[in-house]
C-alpha cells in the first residue's frame, strides 16, 4: 500500500511540474512560428544579403505609386469644383 501511494505521489508531482513548465512557456516564451520566421530571415540574409542599404521611408516615388494604386489618379489631383 505504501509503494502504491508513493508511486501516485511521484506521478502527480511529475504531472504538476510538467503542467507548470508548459504554462510558463506559453505565458513568457515565443511561439514556434516566431522562432522559425527569425531563423529563416537570418538564413536568407546570410546567403543573399541586400545589394544596397535599405532605409525605410526614403523612396518618395514608391510612396506616390502606392497612393495612386490605392486611391486612383483622381485623388492625386487637387481640383476645386466650380459652382
């Protein structure tokens, strides 16, 4: 009877420890997709580095093209309607 109680206590303690580790990993750890995305980005940059320095927000022509594609050419004109 004592060995059975000891085995049940050991199984319960192990299960509680496993559940606690999983909860801590879910609350404070990263998900697998984030780790895979970061690893893929590092691998791409290591094997195929960018040819020029990338600086976001400096290409005004690209911004104008995106504005025209989203709003159309009529939104780019500043015309007032004549009454």
